């Protein structure tokens, strides 16, 4: 279900969003060009996949001079996304990170990961990694002239999508 309000949301919705914020349930919520997107908390399968992915990529990222992190905001207060993991070029942590070397999106049913490509491209992200724990697949994307294009391997980490998929200990 999608709901768009052309004016301020009803008071009951404002209260619900404030309660979500107070309980820390809004950590994956995003704002797309001023439109608030409510994202559910991650399924346990997603967390286990992210942990396995971090273990597989840690040494490669470190060798490439990249710093890994869990979810952070990419963008600015009125237009941002929250990838499941990122690899940054600096150790500085900011509330609003303008870009990342690599963003990782772990797919879940009905998520919006594939709709984020244009945003990440405009933000200057160098590579995107899509991981599907249900299908046990990994997809790499690198910057092309005008958009992200599929790639067999990461130019930054030197690993193939197939090789990485074989290294991940996939959840049941």
C-alpha cells in the first residue's frame, strides 16, 4: 500500500511517526525528494546475510582502503536513502553522508532497493551491490556514463559477483 498526502499528514499519522521515532523504529525510514518512506525493521534473514557479507568483504575492503559500516544516511535531510551497509573512503562518520564508495542493499520482498539506482548515481556512489538472500544471488553494478550498469566484478574490491555469492554463508 502507498499513501501520499498533498498536505501535512493527519494528526494521528504524525503521532504514529513520532512514536516510531521515540521507539527507534524509524532507523530504515527514508525521505525521497521530500516524500517520507516508512520502511519495516529488517527480517532476521537480512541481518544474517549482512553479517555473512561483512565477513566475506572485510579483508578486501580494508586492502582497498575502504571503511565498512552498517546502515547510514546517504544524502541530505530532505532527500536521503539508508542502505543496509556502505563502504566509505573516510573514517569520519556524519549524520548526512553525501556519498559512499559502495552501497549494499539486501533485498527483501516488496522493498524499494531497485528504485534507488538513480539517487545513488546522482549522489556519486561508485558501485552498488544487491544481495538477495532468498535467491542466494549477488549483483554488482558500477558507474556507466549515465547510470549504473551490471558488472561481473567489483573494480574496487576485485571480487566477482559469483565468487562472493559462493563465499556467503546464506541463512536457511
